[in-house]
C-alpha cells in the first residue's frame, strides 16, 4: 500500500515519499522511494531483500553491470605484493578502510572480522598487509569460492545466528558496502557491535547521501539490491542509539588525488537505463556488457588504465567522498 507519510525506520521521524513505482532490478517489481525529514535516510518500500538476486549476480559473473570490477579485484589482488594498496588506489571504500585501520589502531597485531566478505579479496588483502583477518558471508557459494582461491579464512553464516553462539570476539569488525543491502541496518549494526572485544571498533562504509545535492532522489544501486541510501546523520543516530561514538574518515587526501564523478543521474535516465533481470535472473539483452575492454586487455592493464584516468582527470578536493567511512566505538 502506498502511503504519503511513513516513519523513518532509523530515527522514527516522519518520512515522505519522493518517487512512486520505481522499477526495480527484477522485472515486474516496483518500489516507492522515501526520505526521512530528519536524518535524511532514503529507503525503499517494500523494505525486503531478495537472497536469490545475489545468486543471479554470481551466475552472471562479469556480465552483471557494476559488478564486473569486483571480479577484476578478486583476481588482481593475487598478482601484487601489497594488494591492500592496490585496492586503496582503486576505490575510496578501501582507501577509507586502510586509513581507518592506520588511524585507530597503533599496530597490526589485531584480530579483524570482515562481514559480507563476498568474493573475499579484502579479507585476503588485509591478511597480506599483516592483519589477522577472517571473513564471514551469508552466501555459501561465495565462501566456497573464497576459501578455494585465497585459503581457509572464510565462513558462511548469518550474522544474527553467529551472534547467538557468541564464540569469538574481535578487535575490529569491518563491513564495506553492506549495510545498504540489509532490511534493518540498526539491528545489523547492533549485532556487529556484540562481536567486538571491549574497546573494539566497527569500521563501515556505505554510499554517502550527505554528498548529494538536496532533492536528489536515488543515486544508489537499484532496489532490492540497495534498500537504503544513508546520510551521515543516519549513521550518527544509529551509533548514538547504542551509546557509541562515531567519527568519519576525512577523504581530502583521497579526493585531491583521484577524480570522482559527482554528476547526478536524472531519474528518467535511471529508469530507462538501469540494469534489469527477468524473473529467472537473465539480463535483458540491451544491458549485457559487451565492451571490448573487458575482453582483450589484461586485468593489470585495465587496472592501470582506470587508475590513470582517475588520477589525471580534473579533481575537486573535498573531505567527503561518494562513500562514507564511519568508525564506531
Ligand atoms: Zn531518519
């Protein structure tokens, strides 16, 4: 049922509908987009994730739009001595994590759990950098692949179930680009806190709505992949509700080095061009990525080209990147 007004599931303030019947990732499923009037969180209605969608994406491999680069990183990290640096120079997400670890921990003698480890390359790279890191992911398939590729660092399981068992505690829990996928970010972050040792820290990254101009409806992945587009105030509110401090990593050093595209994509364009699957998980043909670059260039060459393109394009330094990196403790 469409409602003009709802309550923000994060802070409880009134939220209003910004866009009705937004076409989702799977054919025939639409969503209404809401925005909170206080913490500025945007969220979709219905707030329901679809586990099968991730199997579809894994099966599509490098044809899944926007996901191709993750496969590239998964291979690339095995080809360099310092893969954490390679990732940090590829995306602000990993730059943020690397800098958060260096800023908030005096040495590398700490235990880390990465939740939502996906293909596993960040956990692998953190281990290579000297941090003792384990990975957790809900997808058995992803975990099996990661264990085979990088060694036995990964476990499949549901965070809420793991928390009930309450076996291991960590100095640091990391969640990159995960919280925007879950139905209840507050409960999820609360569960992650309970895996921390006394004084431990939670590092999370998520697309930062605070960087978008006012009135921007949705510049995040298409629901039900992303269910949330959170602002810094949304994350501050969650931290406060658990009595935690929350600080954000300053991205000035990153944004003065690397170009980030800040153009807002109009909703009409998004609706016409967003990737979409049929109900069986097949991509609509017009969205299949057939670009030559993916086929004929080596992984290292593609990395080098995208690095150079971002490095030498016009930059506009800012303390905020398209992604935020929050440290809560
Ligand atoms: Zn709110």
